[in-house]
């Protein structure tokens, strides 16, 4: 049996049309990039599915990886001069299944040349407001820095507080601390202490993350502290999107890739090859841009009022 109702699938189809109309009106090109690739993300927090190609050897690498995001290929298009682009398609992440995760899900990702992070945050808010209007809803939009969120909610400075302070702030959470890093504790404080209290009718744009959580974002200095030019968008307690003022430095990109590979190796996990073609593209020159990825299934669930992601997908993992 399908896992979603007919009404949910009809709403999903309307949302897909809205997304395409939204970007058509703004002159953003829809693209399709490879789902199977010779490389994978090396992010220590994400696991990829892999398979093997059995065709002729001259066709390239036999080991192939299902994409966790179209990011690397889209950035290669940007570096080649294709300009603003978006993709609405399926991505895959191994081991992620639950109320808000499905190992196969729909991601909307887009890149805007010349956009600051502030401008992109405004565009994300515009799109989410347009989506809510499909079901006669709206929301307030609030921007808050990572530091402000922690200071107001927990009374601590997330950039400067010692690790012991972060652990104490976790309070009664029953968590095994072995192997947890400072960033792990910060993530736990957001997901367990702060995120549950986010207002359901508010779109929270959380920005200026710790530099250690930059991923593929540029860094800048705020009040003597290096922060990542990164934001996440929360509609109520549901995380919908993650965006960056994109890193342009090829050497720094390669350094970060290798650091992630090293972290994976140290914990005995699979170490996929990183995308050397992306590094080459950055070396050749990618225009200054900002980009964001938005979880469409979670947004559909918010529109239908269904808290479980499987109710937004025709066939969730358990029924596929």
C-alpha cells in the first residue's frame, strides 16, 4: 500500500509546479545532474549508498555512488558559466530513516550568482511563504544568529563557552559522552534543548554558525570570532533548509575534503573519494555565489500537517 494519501500527493504536485514557476519567474535555470557518480560526499555525518558498474572498463570508475546532493555537479556548472540554476530531484543517504528521515528523498537545491547570504535567506523565505499560501497559511520570519539563539535560550556563548559548560547545559539528557566532540554537544543542545521550543508559525533563519561547522561555506569574523557564512531555515521545530555563502578557494576546499576523509578513517568508516573535478573547477574560477538545499518532503509534511515524512512520500522506505 502507498504510504501517502491522494490528497498529499496532489498537494506535492501543486508544490512542484509552484517551485518551477517561482524559479521560471526569476530567470533561474532548471538542470539535471548525475545521480550516479564516481565520487561521493566525504562529510563525516553523511553516509552514501554505493553500487558497481559492470560495463566496459573505458567507461570509467566501476564503483559508483548515489548522490547525497547535486551540489558538486551544480557547482561545476556554475564554474563553466551556466549561471543561476536549480534542481528538484531525488537524493540518497544511507542509514537515515525515521519520523523526519527517509533514505531516498526529494531535495530542492539552487545557486544564485552574486547573491549574499542575506539575499538568499530572503529568497528562501519568499519560497516558503508561497508554499504556505497553497494551504492558506502564512508565518512570521525571524533572523537570529547562532550566538543569539544560545544566549537567549541557554545563557551561554556557543563560540567561547568551555566544553564543560556545554555538557552542563544538556541538563538531564541521558547521553553517553564518549567520543562526542564540541560540535556534537552544540548540535545536541540545538536539537534537544532549543529546537523543540521554536514557534510553529515562525520561520527562523539561523545564521553565523561556528567556523568548525562551515562545511562548504566561507568564513568571516564577527566580534573577534571566525564564523561560517551559513544558515539553516526552521519552520517551527522542523529544519527545512541549509545554505552557504559558497567557498571559492580550491586549496581550502581540498583541505576540508581531506580533513573529513581523515576523520572518517580515524573512526573506521568507509572513506569515499572526494570530487577532484570540483576542486579543478574552483581552481579555474567559480563566480561568487550563495546556495541552499531544501527538503521538499518535510515541507509537504508541514503543509499537510503530517509529522512523519513517510506520509509525504508515495512509497516510503518501509513500503518501497
